[in-house]
C-alpha cells in the first residue's frame, strides 16, 4: 500500500494529535495529583496544630485535677 503525500501528512497530523492529547492528559493528571498532595499536607499541618492545642488543654486540665486531688488529700 503506497500512501500519497497528503495521506502521509494526515497520518503525521493524526499521530501528532494523539501525542499532544497524551501529553496534555499527563500534565492535567500531574497538576491534579500535586493539588491533592498539597491538600493532604495542609490537612496534616492543621491536624498537628489541633493536636498540639488539645494536648495543651489536656495538660492544663490534668494539672488542675492534680491540684484538686492534692488539696483534698491535705
């Protein structure tokens, strides 16, 4: 099967369109994955800050309870 010049050009353009679509899809997936990873990191930082605040509150309440127990024992 012999292709004419115009058919060769159409085949080359078709291949180029397919390659560009694959590259565009890869870039879109990369951006989406990056965005998701950034959200996970941000959520982890928020969670860590929340845990630190809870620890401070628990330590404060524990100290208050220890003082109450000491005062009742005396």
